[in-house]
C-alpha cells in the first residue's frame, strides 16, 4: 500500500486511514459531518496527492494529444485547462482527466491509480511523435482547497493576491523556493483550487494553509466527507460512476467532448451518437424517500421492469435525505419520474429522478465574476 507524502501529518491530526485505490488516505479526521460543514460554510483542505499526474512535453506533444483526447487541446492558451476523456475505438472511456497547458508542456490530472494505465496507452501510441511522457504521480503532491472562503485563504497565502480565474485555468507561483501550480477546480460545488507542488515542499504548504486558515475556521477534510460533497454536486468519478463500459455522453460529459476538432480515437462513435442517434442510458440523480441509503449496484425498477442501477449513494446533510447517482434507461430519465430501488434485502424504497447537480453552491458564481 502506498503512503501519501503527508501520512505523518494525517496521523498527528487523528485521521482514520483507509485504502483508496492502493493508497492509504484519510477517510475522516474524527467527524466527517463537521468536515463537510466546513466546506459548505467556510473552507477545508483535502490531500489529493494520490491522484495520477502525467506530464507531456517535446516538439509534438500537443499534436500527439490532439489525436488521442476527446477535447481540443491545440486551441488552449498557456494557463488554460480543459476536461477530456481518452476513448477506445468503440467510444468507451479508458479514463477521464483534467488537461492543463503550460508554456512547453501539458499536465494530465487523473483519478488515483489510472496513471500507469494511461501512461502505457500513450506510450504505445506515441510511435514517431516527438513527445516525452513523465509520471509525476509519486513526486508531486496535490492539496485541494474547497469552500466559499477558498479564495480568501489563497490571498492570505500570497499577499500580492491571485488573479480571477475561470474553471480549469491556472497560474504558476513560487512557494518557499518551489514551483507551485494553482488551478481553479470544482470538486464539491463550492469555490475550489487545486495546488500542485513537489513532495518535499508539501508539508510546509499544508502547515501554512492550516495556520493561516485558522481565522476562517478551516478544517482538514477526509475522503468520506468529500464523497458526500461531490455526490451533492453531481460529479461522477471514473471506476465508480463510469468505466470502459460507458460512452461519455451516457455519463453526461458533454464538456469533455469537442465535435469540431477532427479525428481522435473513438471520435466516429461519439459523433454518430450526437448527430444521428442517442444513447440508451443516462446518468441521473435520484432523491430517495426515508433514511435508508441504497448501495452501489442496487437496481432501479419501474414496477417489475429493471430500468437502471445505482453507482454512488450518500445521506445528504444538505437535503436530509439519501441521494444517489445512477444509470437509467432514457425513456425514464425525465426529472420527477417516480421509480423504486430494490435494496440488498429485497425491500424497496421509493425515489424520484432528479437533474444534476443536486446542489449549486459558491462555485456557480464562477471565478470570473467580481467579488469572488
């Protein structure tokens, strides 16, 4: 099991450490609901150093990626990012990712454990392209700042302030003689920033954020609270809510697709669906009656007919009811449609199809608005 660079710091804070995709990471720090509340009302910091990070550089790295990814990376300016997927020839998802374009390189941010899979695939198809691929997953840390006071915390860290940024745009700063990348990222429905820095500088950054954030009632946030937050925000995760069986359109990932950029692996299938057809399954939200929380894999029914399955679930502190993400047949995906969910003990609970996201917090104002 791999340990996070901040493993000792998490233990000192009383973290309950568990296995997440081969990494030992904090499930909580003793009270996941107070951690949740900190992000919804003030600010929290989350150690996401387990995420995969691949850096591409070299003469042809953009041209190479343009033919591999589902979104347009050529049009990106320095300091801009985009959400994308990498697909099979049949249009199924191998991975999703955030793509950040720097001056002479591109950083791919991936779900934990996907870096090796994507690295092997890119290496296989690189062929004659002059492109270097470096795996930074175990040498570069990542701290995410989430909450309405996220920008204020960053401004306390940097007296000169930081510029306004739209989603997935980023800047480069320096922290204690180390390069620090700050990207504007929605992981919870609140204002948020991801901070990438080399591992040897990570403990100092973590401690500085905690120290300066005391007056903002900052809390360290574990993965259990993060899961509640991201489900409320309607954010699917690869290997949980989508995998190689899914086409991006089924998961509602329209922002990961560009229909004008030209050819890339899987493009024909995705384009055909958009212009000539439809998908049979849609990822939707489900608001459940009562207090019983469905489990991953529980089946969705219309009467006796099976019409879907649950992929993520939680009891929402915001709405005081169970909320789920799951796939449902397209003829039943209208918001407000009544369905039932069969639990493991064969009992059933009533639920209603809902649009995603369930929750729209401070991130809905975007970083390009005044007074953010």
